[in-house]
């Protein structure tokens, strides 16, 4: 049964960094984000295709951390219906009036079923779309935000909430030998995901995924980053995911925040699309070419900040024992 | 106001050809379609990403013509609700029970407001998806069907019907000097279009658009077609559309049917996306690089076949005088 | 019989422009040349791969024109041996001592057998190679100078001189129905050409060809030029040459000077390589995909400036009647 | 001082495999080599660009091993002059008359200064070039042979012989802290190399390098190999070499023989080109993006077979202590 509200897509993340100048160099000069606006505490970034004011906010702080991850709903009334549905589930919302967050309309934040600080909004200020300003394309030719990937202790619980309460659909998932769900890729827009959940110590944000136009933009990103002295910020890839079929690159920014550059995947909008199952230990699941991911990719993730206390959110151990695939090509 | 049914996307076309063998060589060897199945009167084709049995049917006939263009709805009940809405408008439906068309579920056909024979269905047999069978990739690395483009005498009328009755949204449109709508790009899935309408003698099908992964697949298509002796089947491009920002190539098959290979465009799923307006005579509208399209591209299109009589549908002259852009770079 | 001197490759051109600022914007911002140095009368440009000070000189003048096209020899003694060979043929050399031309070693200029002002030199100042400064890559990601293409009234005469006197080899050539050589591609470095000669009113310089890394750099060039308002400067392409197999784009700079962006071709360094013959009217010769070149491409070319008088060199009509292919795909 | 003979380029390798069928599937279906000819003991392979009968010979044997690596000279008289020069150095030649090796002209084999079995020849049968048969392009779109890389105990000795006796030039080299040459890239054709020597237990053949047109051909190779079940044959990459600037992929065939797919590098034909020096421990030397090569890449290589005894050639330990870089990005 579909909910009576319409969440459209992954929309923005607010990520803390210690040094705004260092972060700007990495994201703008290295990755090719458009800097919409900045003040002494924030840099508002967007991709070349995006007409919204921003999809990624760098916020100056004493230590790294993720303030919130946000989704856009279709209409203002969807926001109210969604709020009602969550309050009915006993959840506590924190509302932000239009304008109380820079360039953003009315919004609320809530701890989701895994404890992740999630935000929903409908409206954002619009700015000039740079899609056909090819003269401004740099680095990865950053197009738009695509998805979030979160580590949570109980993937099944997150899965049930996003599918049954929020109306997400599952495109692909990973199971352990005993058929427990180890990870799941869930979407609202008809791509492989808006949000993925992986079994692990959490809740933590594993990465924010950004959409590029093609694999050569990822190769070019590696070349540009290496030219600028950021070779050590390349954590994993480039490669082809088996799961999702996307071409990917994982990067760590100067504060250690992880972003994925992502292109490919496929159309998932058919109502009768059947989710694709992968065994956790299938060596082509993570990288179709059989390359192993580094341990840091499995062990390290970004801490969320508590909506109320502004302190790092406490994390719990994963419910499923296996922390990473047994890797045998 | 949204309708209470959900059309998901462009789904298939049935196109008549005189010589099945010649058509197979062009589409399978040249363009890289997967041939799902064939009998002595049909070839059922699909793209590498498609799990549906087919998205393009070649049907043997004495003369070329387009039998129907089809859309997929989300659920079986959407089909009934849509049928009711159309019958309420006074339209006459022609139902096909499940299985009466090969590999297809329950469906109905109807002449749309421009007289175009349109089909809606929910279910189709599924087959193995070849997305990760890279060893089978050939030619254009054909991925999936994307859109239809139709020439109609009255674009405003088609626009109103698809927007107001069928629940499409407009991504981009073209106007003449007096602000009449000369062409419009309308979508259900969040891409630039599922269906475009252009001012012209009609109703006729201008082309069926297929999605590729990247521009190099289009360059490769030109090379492969030229190697196989199909250079003269390349009608226009490769190039970048200003409108849609897509990278494109227009081809004529051995019977003169036109297909577009198409990659790029952008996400259009935000409810507050504002349609982009182009002047008909803007030289970067059709081709961002300023290249002029050949006259054949404006003058020639495929005839639809009447649902009842099986004869070519009569066409009328365009309502707006200007048949093509005044081209001055 | 090989000559006793060693010409290595196409090395530089000096091209006159009326507005240096307009030219800089086109070549540096549009095409991605590195500006090594400039004064109020010159801009010295080089590609990302080039360690020589420049390969293309823009020189301010009242009207466009080509001052000289230059080749690099292996050693200083090759310069002297070559000079001797030319003087023995009755040719008149004009010597320039080291430093008398900015950044250039000892050089001489001479009118070749077609009347083209040609220069030979061995040494040029070297500068930092930017090949791995991917952060500086812009537009076409310009790599290096590749070749010259000249229109001359008597291709056979030019062919004989470059092959027999200068020691070039022929990779491909075009003949008319009566087996006259209509065009020839001649090389010293083992690529398809350092210099091509085409039948036409001349001597005139048809274009200077520059090497790029791959076809996508050419697609990207079109996008960037269109973004910057240079759509009308795209004269022909992108496309694949049948002859040479290279992927190409022809551009006109703000003064109408023509450059070709060029990538692909193949290794021609085997001594037993047999030149490939093409019929002038083969539609896949010029563009493998069958696209016709515009008339301007056949009719317009750059005038050379006389070494002595600094006036435009007089041109003569072509010896072979056919000025362009009869084009039937 | 240049020698009086002219070695043109790397030309072919004869590599032993245990299972010809398995090898064919890997090289032809996986990598896209053209199979010119085969008998029950040999498969003769060439790239799409090659007009020579073969550049890579698979020879059935009981155990893997490299029979010979071969270079092509310009003219038959170069072969004789080279032979004389080598005999003058006290080397022993083994001549093969024209036709005694399939499709090959007159040739001789000799143990080079490192004990490597090297062959020189001038003529080879020619066959149809498939460069413009894009319909036959598969897998990596294999173009042509490019280079050999050999592990030898004494790189300085090999360097001196190839530079001073054979007339090679050095494009790039790697030194240890005390300025000893740890590796060197040497060329005859004007690319980065025809032959590289690396410090290591040897003589052994580290890999045969083949030229592709662009990086996407390498990405496509990974996808195709993974589809065909060859994921575990991908040993290293894809990546960008710092040294050479080439884009690369290292593969192990079913018998463990190593090939490199290679594209990029740059023009090295200027006589005044100054070799580029790299520190062995510079992390961007091997992979510009900072990725570490696996141990197998440093430790494993192919054994040569003795020209006379047909037994594996004895290998000696490396002269320089450091076997691989100290890797710190």
C-alpha cells in the first residue's frame, strides 16, 4: 500500500569541516562543484545540472560530523502528510520555518528508525542551471546529488521503515548465508537508490553519492585530483559495481568525509521490477571486476550529530556478525 | 490536479518493415539490439538493460507504417482507471486480453486526441536482463527505449490532453514569435520526455528514441554502421541538442523508419521544475553546436496505421505556418 | 634513396590575426592551448604535451595571413645538410640567427616547390611540460601540433619534391579517375602525415592540424565552443575521416584561420608500408560516415605572406579540373 | 653516435601456452585480437590496425615460457649490418631463412647482453588491415603491439647495450637514492618505449604491451573480461602511470602470461628530448593516482626459453637491493 505523501528524491546533506578553505579547494577545484554562495561559516555547493540553490553544504566546525541528510517532497501538502504519518508513529519532529535555514523552505527534521537525523522539505531557492555552461565544467563535471549510504546496526529494521512507512522500493539487496538482509538499495526516484543501508556499527553516514555523466568523468577526476596533490584522497576505485552496475569512485575529503562519484545504474521505475539479490560473498557484487575494497571502506564512516545536543550520536554494533565479505575471486 | 492513474513510461512500438532480414541486420548487427524472439512475421527486440520481453517489434508487411506506440502503467488497476477516464472523454477503446498479443498482458488501444494509435498495458513477460553481459555489447550498446516524437497538426491540443488528462509534465517547449507552442517535450518518468510533439503534417511518428549510456556509444554506432555499409542511413548528427542537452544521432532503417539514439538529458522529477522555453529560431535549440538539420528531418515521418481499417491514417496540415526554423547561426 | 639529413616533424606555424584579444579567447579559453608568453604583438601557444616554447604563434597584423610553416630537424648538422641540398636545387634561403626569432635557434626559410614559405630549425627554448597538470586541462585538452594541409595547384610536383628531395613517405593518397594524384598525405614522423597537399587554387594553407588524446575531447570542444558563443566557428565535423581513420573537427578562428582538431590515425613507420589509395569520389574517403563537407571547406583557405615583400603570395588555379568530390553516398 | 642500421619497432612475441583453446578464448573473445591463422600448435594473432600477419604467437607447449621477443628493422640490409655489429661484439647469431618461420622473412636470433632471446627481422607477410572494420571490434579493441618490459639483474648493463650498440633512446628512467638506474624506458619508434628494463631476478619477460585507442577501451575490457568469467585475470589497474602518462591495465592470461593494455603516452621523437627521471619511491611514479601495485606484479614474470636447449633460461638475482618501491602516498 502506497503512502499518501510523495517523497521525490535525495536532496542535500550538511557536512561539517574544520577548514573551509581546504574543503573548497577539494570540492570546487578538484571535483568541479559550483559554489553558489558562501559566508564565513558555510559553503553552499551544487552540481552543474542543479537548479536548486545547493545540494551539499560545508559547515565550519571544530570537528567533522554530519548534521543532517535531506529529502525533497513533491508538494507542501506532502510535507504535512508525511509529518502526520511520522508523528502517528510516535516520532518527534523539529520544524524549521521557511527562511530559518538559508535558501530553504519549510522543513522538519526527525530521527529515523535507525537514529539518523533526517530532514524533509519541499521548496528551495532556485538559481541558474549551469548544465550548458560547458566552459565551466571542471574536474569530475559534477552533475547532481544522487544518494546516501548509511551504516546501521539493523538493516532489516531500516528496510521495513523505508519500504512500509516512507514508500521506498528496493532495487537490489545483499544477503548473508542465512538469508538475512546485509544491505539494501532503496529508491524513490527511479534509479538504483536514494538511500542504501549496510550492516555495520551505526548509525553512521558511509557516503554521499553524486551523479556524473559518464565513466571518463571519473577517470578525469582521478587525474585532476592527482595533479592537485589529492592522490591520497582516492580511497577506492575507479571500478564497476556488480550491484547497481554503476561506475564508481570513492573519495575522502580533507576532513575524511567520504563521497562517491557515481554514474550508470539503470531505470527502476516499473512497479513490477523485482529486486535483485546478491550473496554477500560474491566477489563480483561489490566490484564487478573482482577488485577488493580496502578495509577503511568497511570500517570507517562519518558520525552524525544529534539534532538536540549537537554532540556525536552514539553508535551501536552491527546485528549481523559478518562485517565485510569473505573475499575470494 | 493529478489523475488517479499512473502511467509509468514509454514502453514499446510496433513498426512495419518489408524485409525482416534486412531489418534484423540493421537493428541487431548494426545497433546492437538483443533479439528476444522471432517468427516469420515478427522480430521482438529489446535493449541490454531491459527485462521486458521487447520494446520494439518489427512486423513484416507490404509497406512500412507504425501500428501502435505503447505506454506501461504501474498496476493493473491503473489500466482500468485510465480506461474509464478515456471512455468518459468519449474515446473508443479496443481491448486485447492477456496473451492475445505475444508476451503481453491485458492492453487497450485508442486513438489519442491527435488521432495517434496509442496502447496502454501493465504487464509484459520478463526475460533475462543482459545489462552485465558486456561480452554481448555490440554497435550502439543499445540500452532501453526512451521516448516517442510525433508530428501533429495541433501541438497545443496534444499538449493539453497529455498534461491535463494523462498527467504528463512538460520539461521544455518551443514557441513561435507569437508565443504559440510549436513543440513540447512531455514526460511521465523523470527525464526530458516520454513523448514529444512537433508542429507538422500529421499525425505521424517522427521517431522512436532509444537510450544509450554515453556519447562514445553514438560515435561507435557511426563507425559500425559505416563499416557495415549503412553510412547513408545516418540522417542527422551526431550532435548535442540544445533543447534537452542530450547527445543524439538520427538514423533511418532500411525501410526509412527513423530512430534516435539518445543519451544525456537530466532529472526532471521535481514537482516545481519550471519548463524551459526556447525560440523556434534559436540556432542552438535543435543543435547546441549550431549545425542545421537536413530538410528530410523536418519533412519526412512515419505513417500510422488505422486501428480499425489497417490503412494509413489520413494526415492534416500543420496549424502553425512555420514548418522549420529559420536557420541563422 | 634517403637524404643525408633528418627532418623530424611539423613544428610550428606563425599565423596573423587582427585582434589578439579575440584570438586569445578562442585559442586559450576555447581550445585549451597553454599561453607560454605574449607581448603586444604576439601570443606564443603550445599544447599540454609540448616542452618546446611554442608550436603556434599568433601575430598581430592588419590582415590575416600565414607567415611561415616550420619543421624541426634532428641535429644542427641536419640543418646545414638540408640547406646545402636546397641550395644545390637552386633555392634561395633566408637565414635567421639563433635568438633573432623569439625562443628559436638558428633557422632558415625558403619558398618550397609550390611557393610555400617553409622554415626549418633544430633548436627551440624548452619550458615546463604540462602533460600531467590535468588541473589545467580545458576545452579540447590540446596536446601538440600534428600536421599542415596545403592547397597547391600541382600536387604531383609537391609530392615529388617532398618524397624525393626531403625524404618524406606517403601514407595515403587520392586519385582522380585518370589516376592523377589529387591529394597526398606525407610524413616524417610515423603518423599519417606531417604535411598533406590537396589540389586547389594555391599555394594556400588549408589548415594546421593539432593532436588530441581522444574523440571525447573533440565532442567536449564543440560543447565548450558553443557555450562560449563560438558555435558558428565550427565548420565541419565532428566526424571520422575514411582516409587516415582519424576523428576530426574543423574550426575557423575569429579571423577565419582554419585549424583541425585531430585524433586517432595509426603507426606508419614501417619502411614497407604501402600507401593506401582512395578514389576522389568515394563518399567514405573524406568522412567515413558519409557526411558531406561544406563548400567553404573546399573553397576557402589561408593566404601565405611573401618572405621578401610581406605581401600576400600570388595564387594560381589548380591543375586538375575537379575541385571537390562528386558526392553520392 | 648513431649505428648504421635502423631498428624500427617492437614487432612480435612467441609465447607458450598449455591449452590453445583456453588461450584463444581469452585473447580473441576477451581482448579482441584478430586471429589471422591457426594450426594445431599455433595461433597467430594481430591487432585491428596491423597489416603484418601477426604480432603475437601462441604456441602449444607442456609448460609456459617465452620463446623469443622480436624487433623489425627497416630494410633487409639493416638486418645484415646489425648482424655484423653484433658478431663484432662476439655474439652468436642463429639465422632463420625466409619461410622457415611461418609468414616471416629472413631473421636471426641472439641472446642479448642480459641473456634475453631476441629476434630481428625485416619482412613479414601482410594481410588485410581491419582498422576500419568497426563491426569486428570486440573487447579491448586491440590495435597493435607496443612494447616489451623485461626484468633483468643489471639494468645499467642492458641500458648501455640498447643505447650505445642498438641505437635506442631513453624517454624516462627510475633511480634509487644513490642514483643507480633501477629501471629505464627505451625506444626506437617515437613513443615512450619499445623495451623497458626493470631491476629484478632475471632475465625474465615481465609483460608484452599492446596499444589501444583510448582509456574507455580499457574500462570496456574490464567489463567484458568480468562478463566472461575472467575477473581474476585482472592483476593491476585500470590506472594512469605517472611514468609515461599512459593509461594501463595488466592482465594474466590463463597460463599466467602477463600482457599490458596501454594507451596514451606521448611523442618522444625529438633528438633533444631529455629523459625524465623519477625516484623509485615516488608514489605517483608507478600509478599517478597513488594506487599501489600488488606484490605479484613485482615478483612474478615469464621465463624465457633457451634458444639452443629449449629449456628455461637460468635467472640471477637483481644487482640493486630494492625489489619494489617503498610505498607511502
